[in-house]
C-alpha cells in the first residue's frame, strides 16, 4: 500500500519575533511526513526542535515558507478544523486532580462534542477503543493524580487517539520515564503509526531509542540545518556522526548506535569468547584499559563460559577481575586479597 503524504513543508524558516526584530532558528526546510510512519526529530539542545514543532502545530507562525496539511495550507485552517487534523501530546505534566482516566481520554472528543462535552454513543465508543488500543483498560476508573509517569503518558496518547486526527505530534514523550517505559511508549507509537495509519512525529533526546525504532529521522542543528532520512541511510552517509560529533563520543557504523570513547592508556591481553569476553572488554575500557593479543602484555586474561582468570589466577566475578587488574597495572605494590578458585591466591595484605 502506497504511503500518503500528510504534511509537506516548503522553504520553511522558523523563529520568533520580538521587539528587536526577527530571530531565525532554522532556514529553508523542505520535507514531508507520511502516514504509517514514526518520524523522530533529533538534535542537540538549542538546535530549534521545540520551535520547529510549535511551528508545525501552528502554536508559532512560520517566519517564511509554507506548511501544507493534506494539501491545504496550514494558515487556511481554522482552529476547529485543525483540532480534527492534529493531536498534540506535550511534555508538561498536567496539574489535573479529581478526574478519572476515562474522563481525561474523553476530553479528546472535545472538537466534536463542543463546549459542554456531551458524548453520544459513538463518542463513547471511540474513547473505549482508544483506551483499548493503548492497553490501559485497567486504568479507566483510576484518578489521574494516582498514575505513574508512564501510565499518565499512555493516557495522554489515548486522549490524542480519541481526537481521531490523522496526525499526532509529541514533544519529548519519553521524558521522565524509566528505560523500560521509554521503550514501551516508543513501541506503542510505532504500532499506532502502522496499524492505525497515523502520521506520528515526535521530538526526543532519547537518541539510542530513536535510532532503533524510528522509520525516519529529522536531524536538526544550527550549523547543518535539517537533514532527513532513515536512521540507516543517515548512518552510512556520515550525517549521524557529523550532527552529533562530540569529544568522547563515537558513532559506531556497525551497530548504528553511539558509543562512549574511553581514553585508553594501558593494555592487557584478553582472550575468550561469548558474552563474558564482551563484558570484560567493556569493563576494561571503562577503566581506560585496552585489550590486545600481545603476548608481552603485563596481564593475560581469559574470559569464557562464566569463568575469569588473570595470569592463571581464577576469580569469581568481573568486579574482582577489574580490581585485580587495576592493582597490578597501577603499581601500588600492595595487591588486594581476592577469594580465588583452584589456584594459589593473589598475595593478601598479611603476605606483605
């Protein structure tokens, strides 16, 4: 099935007006958003993500250029018409008390029910279906103030679904959430985009998650402007690395994710396989220790099948292994005592 263009941006410049004139944040953006796609807006702090998002949702006027919603200029929409086209989920925690989840989700029907909010059978059906789609049926009777941050965010997404708009914009939807909840929210949005033919566009600082889940990415900063593509294309052509280049951070082209570059000023010989090998290598790098196959390295480590040895001495855990290596490479002259398995133990303090 061919994807439908829901938003088209032509020569768009964003910014704001004040007494001193006009400040332009981003210039000459040309891009499109499509149904059944989850698109993430990524960029460093101060790059203009919020300004762009507010401009696309008509909270701020554009400085230059045009925004088209399903072929119609954004400026030609009335507020009432726009409320039936775009649903918005903001970062701010709403100070709502004494309102049930069912009632809050029902507020998404306000573009159709008017000021008094009287819902007919169809409105109630939409609310129920929205709650079911987000998987929060067990929360329907809960008061909003009793919800966790993750639960509340799901409720706000359900409210946007109840609005029955083809487009949903979200500002930092995973802020304040623990990692499993972040993953759950992003996967939920991905599913809604595909299964409900929604155009989902969100700004986020959760770079790693976005690169694994987003169908498209908009990279934005003041130096390079806006660059658009799949995470994989942006990785291969170097844009991902260029936009987020920082000392101590490296984009790993093999995994398509960012890694911390540790300063490695010591080395040990490491041999092994599997998860144990990889975890020991990771722990060593955090200590500034590189791995090598050099037989003349001061310490030879083996890591495989749940066992760890250093210079033939077996230890019980990576924690003990790292402490042992640090003591040896640090040249303190006072190695720590370790409980070992099988072979003569490292000298204890009583042997000094």
